[in-house]
C-alpha cells in the first residue's frame, strides 16, 4: 500500500491518495485500486483543484491504477481519470503535486 499527500502547486494541502496493489508480492506492483481522501486543516483556496478531486472521494465506482510506460494511468470502469508521473498528479484538468508518505505512516 502506498500513501501520498496531495498539494496544489502553491503548496496547499488537499488530502491523500491511497494506492493498493493487486499483487503486493509483485516487485514493483503493476496495477491495483486507488482511493482519494480530501482532508485539510484549513479550507483550500484553490477550488478548481479541490473540484478536480472531489468526484473521486465518494465515487460509487471502483477506481483503478496501472503502470503505463513512464507513469501510472488512473481510470474507473469506463473512463480515463488521470495520470501520475514523477511527483505530479494530472486529474480533471489540474496538475497537482504528490509526496510519497508511505514510510512516515
């Protein structure tokens, strides 16, 4: 399981991205499911970034990820949702920053 904090490019904390591998023994894992948890100590000023993530916090559909070339593709049952590449999350027309916090939890 991997945990990432999600931030705007101006540094506002928006929440967390949690990724669970289909096969935890695969090194590195190639696919799995993900979840978004919006959580911030202060209300974010960047509402566009917040709105880009909000539909995936309580989505009734399963959310998936898969390694694709030099990044990670995010999708649901029918649609492409976004992409992770290096420390960037592109979703809903927004480019957000992610920080791996798996070792801190």
